[in-house]
């Protein structure tokens, strides 16, 4: 899913990439923020997180308010976005960019608290 990768790295010039959990992972200023979870059927989960360990959100509720309504929340500090195939990704591409941008900004604020 090259398009998903390109969408993520286009969100901020401080995004770097490495491999985490045997899949591409994207960091902002050295902190893990979004990781691919690849599935055999070709689908993809984008995992939005603040690193491997669950972190308590010091603000109220979830890390971000999801304006797209597409996130599946796993905890207040982590969520996922399911991409079924290339057509689904095309439909959700603008949402991916919006969510990555919001997630990075909110995670940076939360880290500074």
C-alpha cells in the first residue's frame, strides 16, 4: 500500500520511517505514531499509537476527536483505521492525511504535559 505510505509521510517533514512489528512504522520527532498491520488478504490496519506501551491520557477522554468517524478505538491512546483494498484506500486517503496530522499534533501536546 504505497499510497498509504506516501500519504503519511506527506503530512509532516519530521516523519521518519522504520520497521516495527515486521511492518512499516512512522515516527514523529523520534516517537512512534502510526504503524502498519499487514494482513494476508491484502487488507491493512493503520495503528495510531504513542509507542508500544499504553499511556494514560492526561486530558479528558480520547487523544483526538475523530472528525472522520472512521477510527476504531482500542484505548484512549490508540486507535486503528481499517483499509480493505486499494479502492477503499482511495476513498479514505484524505481522511488518512487528516487523522495522521491530528494524531501527531495531539500526541506531541500530550507528551509535553
